[in-house]
């Protein structure tokens, strides 16, 4: 049976391009941009997040400038990311708190990040990993789905997946796990019709779809 590291290495060999947050981290963008971009990434595709982030930061790239900007203008700039009214409000609120409580810096610990409005566990962990290179496991829909399919966890929601992964995956792999699984989930282990026939870990994977089938069953029952 392959170890965690071997599986991640095999996946890495097969992937193309970079996910948006990874791109920002590689360009050594500042933690503020990574935090705001992660907030913008909620419930949208990477391509939309990228457009919204770059449009916003071309005009306003500090907490001060965002706080002073007109809310309509922020909404217009981040519109491509969807849910733009809520996101624009969040971005302004977060910027204000960073100025007032953190000397305009982004905190580099989980608890303080979690206290920011609209920042949940996934966003806080993304900031730790992509902005500060602090080992953490951000669990988005890709990480939750793939970890279950691989049989690494047997969990019903992303928070439980995070806890389970922290207990099983060696810490030295945490920094790369989200980065690899996000792209793997976009390119090969797709949410619907995963491309198992070209998957580099096909023979290792138990293909456990029980969590997804259960969720689909629940959705149907609630209709
Ligand atoms: S074999 Fe299929 S289900 Fe398993 S990781 Fe690969 S693409 Fe995903």
C-alpha cells in the first residue's frame, strides 16, 4: 500500500498549472491580498476569484484604501466573484478591524483569523498556509471529497475532515495537501464523473463514494 507522501507525489506529477492561491503565494504576494482573495474565493471558481482580486488590488491594495473606498465601487470591482454585495461588505469590515486591532497587518494565528468577520476555518487555514507557510490543512470541497474517496477519512463535513486529516496525515505534508488536492479535484478527481481511467493512483484508490451518495440521498429527500 502506498504511503501518503507517495500518493501526493504521484498526483503532483500528473497535474498542470497552478491554483489561484498557490499562484499568489509563489509570487510572494502580501498576506492581506491572500486573505482578501480567499474571502473572494468562496463559492466561485478560481478564474472568477483571480479577476476580482486583480481588479480590486489594481485600485485598492491596503486596508486603509479599502476602508476609505466607496462600497459601490468595491462591489463593482469584485462582482465577478459572485455574492459580491456580501463579499464587499466583509472585505470592508475585515480591513477596518485589521487597521484598528492589528496595526494594518494580517494576524498569523488561527484563533485571531477566525475572529475576523466572514473568516471560517477554511479561510483561516488558507491564510496560514499560503501567506505564512504555517502547516495547516484548509479543507474545501475538493479536499473533503477526495480524502473520502481515497478512504483517508470517513467524514460527513469539511470540519470533521480537517480534524481527521490532522490526526492521520504527517505534518510535513500539510502545506502541500490543499495545493495538490484543489488542482487534482479540478483536473482529474472531478466532483462528477471523476477521470479514474487516467488517474495516477487508480489502483490504490478504494473509490469510496459513500459520503457523496449519502449527501445526494439527503438532498433528494429534502426536495
Ligand atoms: S481513482 Fe478516481 S476516485 Fe480515486 S482518486 Fe483517482 S479520480 Fe479520484
